[in-house]
C-alpha cells in the first residue's frame, strides 16, 4: 500500500527541538509507568515532537490571513461566533413521519436551531416500506419516507421558511429533495425562501458509506442536475454536503478524510463546469461535512487545513473570482465510531471534547452524538444531554468569544501545514489513477481505508492505543441504558397508508408523470422537473427510484476486504 | 463416513451433499476415490468455461454476466471461484461471491469458493473434482475462475473446453505476463473496462502477440473489447464462446488437450494418493523428529524420505525411486 | 492435510457498515481459516444458500441497523429447515436486552461493540477446533 507507507514515513518536528521521535508507541499501564515518551503516533500515525517552537519565514498573510480573509485558514467570518453561533443541528429520525415530527418539535423547543433528518435504510436505498428489501429495516435508523404525504407529515406544524433543514440522503437525494420542495409548496412556502442541505454526495458512497444505487456516471448526472436546478429555483439551498464523516467512520485517518473529501469536492466542481454551469455561481452552494474524532489538535488542524486548501484550489487551480466560492463551509458531527458500549456515560465526555475541537476549528453547524448511540437509537433524554453539551460550550466556556483562538499556536500551525502537505501527496496518488472516478474503479480509496481501519483495530487489541473503559480502566458493571423502542404496529400502519395512496391517487396523471420521468432520464435534460412532477402526482419513492434504476442500472459493491 | 452415499445423493441432485463432498476432496480426506468413480460415471455432460486474468480486471463481474446469460437460456450453472491462500497463515478471504450475490439464492446456480491452499498438484486436482461433482449434480454450464498466470492457473484452465483470458487497458506488463503464461491456453481474449483509456492499444498489443504464432490449428483466438459492469460487449464474448465450443466439439480438435489433461490428472491422483498413504505410515511425532534432524542438517532429506517411505513400503528398492 | 475451518461472514439487511465485518474476516484469515465474505445487503435466503454451497462450519452475521431482531431469527429458521450443522454467531449493534431472544433461536454467541477480535477468533477455534 503506497498510502500506508506514506503515512508511516517518520516525521520530524520542523519547529522546536527535542523531536527525537522515539519510534513505536508504548501504552502506559495504569498506576505504573507515568513517564510518557515523545514520538507518540497520533491517529494518522504521524509522529509528533516533544514541543514546537517558532520557525523563521512564517508568512502570516500567505498561510493564515485574519479570520474572514483569504485563504480563510482562520475561519470564513471575521467575527466568527460573535456574529452568530454555529447552528445546533441534531440528526434525528425514527419510525414514522409523525413520530419523528414530535422529536423535531421537542428539539426545537429545547433550543435547537436547525433540523437534520435521518432516514431509514429503505429510504436511503430508494425502497418503499413495503418493498421486500425493506424487511426488518422500517424506521430503525431513521424515519421512513415513501411519499409526498409522508414528507408533509414529517414537517407538519413546522414552518419551512423559518427553519433550515439538513437531509442525509444520497442515492435518491433528488427524489427526497423534490418531496421537500413539494411539501413546502403545500405549506405555501416558495422554493426561493427555503434553506437547508441535501447530502447528495454520491462519491463518498462508493468510497465508504455504500448506500449507492446507480453507477457513478448517472449518479453524478443526478447530482449536477440538482446543482443546476438549485441555482435557478432554490438559491439558498446547499445542493451537496461533501462528506468526510463517513470516510472517517469507515476507518480512515484524519489525513485521508481531509484529502479524500476535498478530492471529491474538486470532482463535483469539475463535473459542474463540464455541464456548462458557472462555477462562481454554483460552487458557493457546495458545503462540507467533517468528522470530529478524538485527537483534539489533529481535528482542529484538519478543519483549518481544509479551508486553506479549498480556498487556494478554487482561486488558483479553478480560477474562481467569487470569494464565496473559496470559503469552505462545513457541518461537523462528533465521531460515532468513538462511542463505546462500555461505561457509556464516558461518551458524554468524549462528545464534549470532540465538539470543542469542532468549535475551535470553526464549524458552521454541529451535531453532538448521544451517549447511548453505540447501543441503539438515542432516547430523548440522551439527545437532550448532547444538545446541552453544545449549549455549555456556547454559553459557558467563553470559547466562541474570539475567532480562531488557537491561531499561531506553534503546534497547531505545524500540524495544519503537515496535514496540508500530506493531503497534497494523496491528491497526487488519486491523480495517478486518473482522478476520483478512476481511483474508485480501482478500489484505491476502499483499500486505503480498510488498511487503516485494520491497523488501528490491531493496535487497540494490543493495547498500543488505550480506549478508556474498553481495553483499560475497565469495570464490570451491568449496563443500565434505557433503549428507545418504536411503536411495533408502526410498520403495518405505514404500509396501509402506502397501499391506500396507491389505490386512491389519480392513476392517469401518475402514469403520465412516470413516463415523462423515464423520457427525461433516457435523454439528457435535467431530471429535477420530471422528478418533481412525479412526486406531486403521488408517485412513491420506490416507484420514482425504480424508473431510474431501470434506466441507469444498479451499482454493485467492489470486492475489497 | 461413507462417501459413496454422498455420491449417490449428489447424482440425485442433493446440493448439500455436493458441498460436503467438495470439502472432503479439498481437505484431502482419505477414501473418497470410490465416490469419485461414481461421480465420474455420472458426469461429462457439462460445458466447462475457464476465466482467468490478473486481480482487479473484472473477472468476477464477467463470470456473473455470463452466468446470467446461461440462466436466461434456462441452463443451470456451476461456478468454481479460486482465490489465493495466504502462504503465511494458510488462511484466505474468498470474496468472489460479492460480485455475484444476485445468484446466491437462485436454485439453478451453485457457487463454490476455493482457496488455493498450497498443496502440490493438489489444487488442479481439487478443482477438477469440484467441476465433476457439479457436473454430476446436474449443472449444465460450469465456469471456473482463477487469478493470475502461474503454472497452477494453466493446469486448472486445462479442465476447460474454452479458456477466456481477461485483461484491462493500461498495463503493458499484463500482456507480457500473458505471453509468458497463458498464450498457449487462451481461446478468447477479453479487454475488459473498455471505457478506460488505452483499451484499443492493449487490444492491438494482444493481436500483435497472437499474430506471431504461425499455426493456430484451426482456432485463432479473437480479442474482444467489453465492459462487464456496463453490460457492453458481452454478446460478442458469449458468441465467441459458442463458436469456440462448436469448433471444439470436433473430437479431433480437442483430443490433444483432453489427453494432456488426463495424463496430468492421473499423475496428480497417484502423487497425492501415494503421498497420503505413505505419510500416514509414520506418526506426527516421528515425522516431527525427522523434520528436526533435516533442519539441523543431521540427516539428508533424501534419507528422511526413504525412512518414511520404507515404513510404508517394506522391501521396496527405495534407492532407485528416491 | 489438516481440515480447514471455513467461515461465512455475512451482512444481512441494508446497512453499509462493513468495517467490523471486514476486520473480523481478516482476523479469522490471519488465524488460518478460510473466510467467505458475502458483501452487503444479503437476504437470509442468500446467506443460508451461500453457507450451504460453501459447506461452512460457521456463519458470522453482522448488522448495525437494528434489523437483527427480524433477520437473524429468519436465518436460523432457514438453517434448521435445511438441517445444517453450523455454528452461527452475531455481531454489530445489538442491545443487551435483545441477546436472550437471539440466543434462544440458536445463535451461539453475540459479539457486541468492544468485543476484541482475539475473543472472536478464540471462540471459533475452541468451538470448531477439531477441524483446524
């Protein structure tokens, strides 16, 4: 693996002395050895020096700029959180549309400032609740949305011109988005006043998350269709959220997360330009989504490096002139994979530290995980504690009072530079496969992630990495975490609603809308208007996606273990 | 365990029995020869297709597409997918089914994954027994998939009536390795992933290589472009397979290949059977002791071999054989 | 030659979280076993048919979507229907209170989050040791 080798390369601290990185890591047994040696590899197996100091030739304007100034290393706003706090956006969804609607209202009443919809697996794959593929999955990891009626119920009593809504949906993103636009229309809210995000990042599905439906080429076409439609009709909507979160959750390092995500971003920009869209107009609507993992400073450096690389590439490589297109805006979620089933209350602490890293890194919105998520869907109380964690950071710690408070830290600046350099090394590797799509086809990303994840797991097993409460500081005590249970009759009721919808809808306009969609998909016009027409004619998610499956074919997983 | 009972069940169409007997052969358990006699008598009807090529060229996807084609014609299909065993641990991850999972629950398809394990001539023997078992089970078309271009692959491909060598654009080394290993056995070449840059020149390189051979004895291998995942070029591949099969059905054409396959198989059976019989004449402890002595250079390996063989074959002139 | 332990690692249901399944597959391979990996989104029928064709000694089921309560018992039902002698274990995100029901339907062990891979390897070696 060229990747693994690159990461193992021993790095000497370029600033400060004492960087005699003693290879190999050693775990400190509790109550025994207390002297920790320098040279601990961090989560990207990057070795650090004992300390960092000043280094000559540091160009403040070139590397950092002030907050709100190019290259935006220090943040995209000059006043950062003084102007407006980050959006507290808790990912939520389970069971039926009406059950999730109650959870949304609960969260809003406790001070949440944006909505974030989790869909169940059948919805993520474009299957209706009554499809055989949906067996056992209804409502389990999110809400089941099979029709415009479901979407309408999901936001019942929530004025869509007053909230911003993020929707984690990829393969069938354009269908779900169309349902949202149509639900807003039913509320009398014009598309132009809607704010929110669809994840719509199909590239990372092939790389890591694997809820893909179609092969890459038609998937990219659907994504660019939403860019184009959004520019014209829903100008305040983020039509993609380019996601490193899932890449990280699948086991990548922070450096890989950074590099793979930005490479995906460049690919979307290229594809939009190829369609003939003006990048100065559509790039500002691309947003990002990163993970907040355990290695505190590495995470902060990752966000800062991401902003700098994006700004440079947009300005210098793509030649963009609109400053908004150079500003990398991102959502953060604390790392689900760091939550432990053992001593779950420790997760509150982990989440607090991860959330702090995200805030110090200048995130625009944040989801904090609940302590019980390694066990099951979070309960209301656990979700509230997670939200309170953000509120404590916002209102009690004073951290948001100054923009980029860690700017100029010798260590953070060194780490930011280092991660940037390594990311460029990875960009070169991706280029050697002919770009992101070629690298996906050759299994480059998947192999790199699998290697990192296996290596990490081995280190945990050998106690070269300590996970508190899991492989050290353990205690045998029974777990007492209440588990959220869904209404057991929910699935039957959902299926009954769906069947009734199919029976009672106007079948002539339904048929007409689907054949129009097929024609659009087979040709090269923008698919969004036809999809919107189909969902308004009460075609279900499965029916609309089914037409697209027939036209585009389905993608099969690659063989990489 | 009486393996002949298994054989009878297989001939009646019992899939579980087939799976079991394949394991018996793979694990080189004792005494399955008689069962294989019965299997042999009940086999010989299936068409056997070999697919080989380097890792990542899209073999499994091609196998999947061809198998789907056979299913559309109403034929039952057996697939034997061989993956390398780790020489260090003896373990293997067999993942060819990932690309074929739609066929997993089709009652007209039987897929078996095999690790190459590392027996001597054992692998091709095991693969051939597996093909026969699937044949006796009633599979009308059997596809054998292997990785790479080594001697073992060549041996396994000897089982097939038709051998398809799969490659992809952009790797000159691959053409070289085909030249070194597979040139003599390939009946059809497929340049898969035809959408990637360089597919035409890879095809041209292959054609140039083929043109260097003067006499193809009636079948000159075609070079075809395809995209297995994009379902393009597959008709041509299937068509070439059909044409080759027609040509090959002439007994004159295939006698040579069949004869060399038969010779190899007989020797493989003798080698593995006799080795097993002789090895069982000494205990693990005795064998361990001999291994230690040879490793410490206190005994010649030939001498050790004679000692083992001598306890199984008293009175044989071992100095002549060993 | 020694008999080899063959294990099927299967992902029923729709979730795409295969990190754990792949780590376990690699660990079992490193312990000298032959691991057949199905890939994602397998129905119980596909899993049991695969196990039957591959004549495996064990099946490891991994799900992180919560669908274990429906899909795992279905697998066990089909295992029984086909009269297969196979050791079935489960892993993923499975709440403690669901474990008794899974054990009752014949699943030999449930490896929750935080289980070490060594423990999983050892379990298979101990239970199938005769074959290694």
